[in-house]
C-alpha cells in the first residue's frame, strides 16, 4: 500500500524515566513511613440516597496504627484483591479488543476512509480525526492505534502535508480528544465512576458536549498547520520520512463485505451498551460480557478460527498487564493509608485548606492536581485507582459533585498525555514517526494551553449546572 523510504539519520526520542511500578512502590514505602509520623484520624461515613458519604463535622483523631514491615508486602496482595473486579474487567476488555483487532475490520475501515478521501485533504482531516477520537472516547483505544501512524503519515505527505500532520491526527484524535472526553471509555471514565460509586457512564450528555468542543479544537489546530505546510513545505516536520520521496498510495482500496458487516456489529455493540447502561443499569460485568460477545461474533463473520481468536484474546489481555497491575498497586496505597488511619487525616487537612475557596475554584484545583499527577502515573486507569478514592470524599467535603470530580480527573489525565515525557504511547508513536520529543513539544504546547483553558471553562460550567447525578 505504501512505499516510503525512511531517513535513518533522524534520532528517535529516547527519554528514560522511572518505571511506574518502581514509583508506586516508593509511594507505598513513603505512605507506610508516614503512618509512624502523622496522626491517625477518622470521619464517620453515613448513608445518603444509597451511597456512603463523609460527615464533614465528624472528624476526630484516633490511636495510630503504624504499618509493620511485613504488612507492607502483605498489603500488595490485599490491594490486588480490592481492585480485583476492575483489574479483571481491564483484562477481559483488552482481550476482547485484541480479538477485534485480529479480524482486521478496524484496520480495513481506516484504509478505506483514507483511500476514499485521499484527494480531498481538507475533508480527510476532520474525518480521520473523528475516527480516531471515536476509538479513544468509546473503547479507550491507545496503544492499538500506533499501527495506523505508518499508514496515515504517508497519506498526509502524499497530499503535500508533513509527518506531524499525520501523527497529530492519530495522537490528538485518540488521546487529547478521545481520552479527555471519555464518553464511554472503560479505562478512565469506567474505572473512575466505579470508584466514585456513580452510575456507570452517567453524565454522558455533557461529555458529548466536551467531545464536540475538543474535537473542533483538534481539527482546527491540525488544519491550520496543514494549510501552512501546503503553502510552504519548508515549515513542515517530516521525522524519518523524506519529503522528496515519491509516495504511492492505493486509492482503490475496497473493504471486504465481511469487514463491513463486522463493523456494523461493533456499532451495534455501542448501541447495546448505551441502552443497557441507561435502561437496565448494566455495570462492568455486563459491559465486559457484551464486548466479549461482539468480538466473537465479529471473528465468526470474518472467518477467524478459534485458535486465532484465542491468540488475539491473549495478545490483547497481555497488552493490558501493566495498566491492570498498576490498579492493584494503587489500591495497595489505599489499603495502607486506610489501615494506617491516614486517608481521613489527609482529607481533613486538604478540605480545611481549600474550604475557604469557592467550589468552582476547588474543581479547577482538582484538575490541576490530576494534570501534575499524570506525569508520575500516566496510566488513566492507574491514576483513577490512585486518586479517586481521595478525590471522591474530598468532593463531598468541599461542595463539588462527584461527577465533576471525575470530569476533573478525565481532563487532567487526557490533556497531559500530549506533553509528558513519561507517556509510553506518546513516545512509542514519536519513535515510529521519527519525530524528536522536543520538536513535538514545541508544536503541541500551544494546543495544550488552549485545551487547558477550555477544560477550566468546562469545569466551571459543570459546577454551575451541578453536574451529576451527584
């Protein structure tokens, strides 16, 4: 499909950072040490409308319960048990996604859209961004979209644009637009709402508005750059790819009928999820089951044998190992802070510090905190598991709805993914494109600032409308 020489002299981005598991274990050790230093405290939890909330007037200091040396390591297993339902959901969903990838239907869809609109570049940009943004916001695609970078970049260059245009279509579409809006993304919104005890996928209508806002920003930002490069190719960033090379793209690519039917099954999967969650209160078990069933149906349609299906499932689940285990390690931190009596002490201190501020400002503070934490814990599900157990009762204490607290987490996680050098997906994509991190950072930083500003406005609006259900 594509015949393109690569510039081997271009350096790939190689940025070393602390491993996420090392970082989490350091946090576990620090929190264990703090149980010997900080006083233990406790809030009373009361039931309200079927959910447990903190009584803000009930805080009192209690006898300390320092975490022993062996107890530190025992807590890892307890943390895994606490997060077992979410961990297993991540594995099952990843396996189902791996089976779907094995059918080739999604890959075929990308190729046919590229071939259909290959000579209409300014129509192609919004269409491709919409496709990748939809994959990110609906099913949480991230690592699996990296394979499309080598397809989209040659296409954009064949149309007189540059490598960073194609790269941005995939990355800004999937992560900055898709993950940040998270309409039905099971890895960020699903995990966060589960921990916050919110109905699964509740508040969807507002997140659709968020999606439209960020999608419009992404398309305009990429379109503006593409137009500039078309006018003056010297202003482009080409990474590994040589601008002078002749590129041949198959503009006559046709999707097979089986792939088309399989894609309709995938579309039906999303319709079933929305109906099931809203009408029948489906939760993570039902959602995982529907995805698994859809992946099997798609495989049968595409004539993928049982062995290939099993290979796809194992491969997809394997890709989720890091994110799933990080959830367990994050839960370990919660186990230690809870058993050591620290979590309520921390809540008491933070709530007293911010209680004098308007609630809308507190929501912005939550967002900025999540923005910074993503540098240390770039996994969306891992960050949700780490921060939402604290952010949920904090929201109750400072007058912010839990749904707004989840939105602040989404924004902090999604927006920062484009600028932090600890994001594995970003660095892997940059390596494929041969674009140095420094060049990407300079190009995307204005986008990051604009999106941050929009996120603050959307958070203030969410607070003003009492974004809920609670």
